[in-house]
C-alpha cells in the first residue's frame, strides 16, 4: 500500500461545477498536510496547507480527517484555469527534517 | 526575484557518461532537496540537505550523489547514468522555523533522458 494515495482521475467537469477529491495517508503519526498544484510539465506550487480545523481560501476548501486518515480538497465554481494536477503532500512533522511524501496526483480538467 | 534555478533544463545523454545537474536558490533557505517524478509514481525524494555539509538519503538515492558546500547550491551528480534514471528532476528549497516554512519552492525541472 502506498503511503499517500490519490485517485489519479482524470476528473473532467464543466466550468462552474464543484469538484472534490480525497487523499488517504497510511502513517497515523503524520503532522503536516498540504495540497500542491502542478501544471503540465511545470514545477509544483503550494496551493494551500491543510489545518486540523479545516481552512478555506477563496473557492478552495481543505479538510483534514485524522480519524479516517484522509484530507480533501473542494473547489467551488471551477474555472478553466483550475485545470491542473493536484498533489497531496503529507509530512511526518513540522520540522524540515520530517519525511515528505507526495501523492501521485489527481488530474483535473475543466471544460467550457 | 526569489527563485530556485536548475540547469540544464533538458539533457539527453548516454549510459555511463557522468553528469551534474545544478540547483541554486537565492532565498537563503537552509533546507534543499532533490526529487524525481515519474508517471504514476509521483515525486520521490532522492536526497535532501538540512544545511551546509549536511546531506541525507531520501527514498531513492541509488545512483545519485549530492554535495552542499554552499548554502545556495545543491548539485545532483549522476556518476554513471543508466536508462532507468530517465526522469523529470526537481530541486526544491524551504526555510526552517515557523509553520510557514513548510512551503517548498521548486525549481523549473530538468528533463533527463539517458540512452
């Protein structure tokens, strides 16, 4: 079993739709969680961190469920520019020394 | 402009010919890391460095070497490249300290093909 698992997709949704994807992690001791966005053939960039209480940034909402060991990303009112691969990232702790595991990514395609 | 740079961006080489991919950051970050990205496998960490002269193996270190003689530079060395090292490579850096340090800044990537 992979340490961090994501549905690879692709998710193909119409503009304006709401889309959600989950990411599960196997290490119950994991402390830090993130969503990164990666455009085709480009470098990953931080989309948002995921805090225990959940957090929102505009159209994006991230949730953490420690009991079930998954994090989720919800995108409301999706735009064409949201088309990308979304990477789930789990870190063993808060320090730079803690192990970082990337999921394989979920591809999202928004159609007009 | 704060950034991580990598060179070369694209490289085609032959088996056994030593190569170095350079990585440099101008953000005074202490932590630097190398990843490779392969279809279906995501990003896998090769090596990382907590500070100057401090390096450690990631998940897939075999066939690679690194050095950290200066804070800003973290080159990746392939002493004898093989075709299974054909991949997209990313260098990343981040700063320690507060929670916000967890953001990793990635370079633009180096696409390596070993024939």
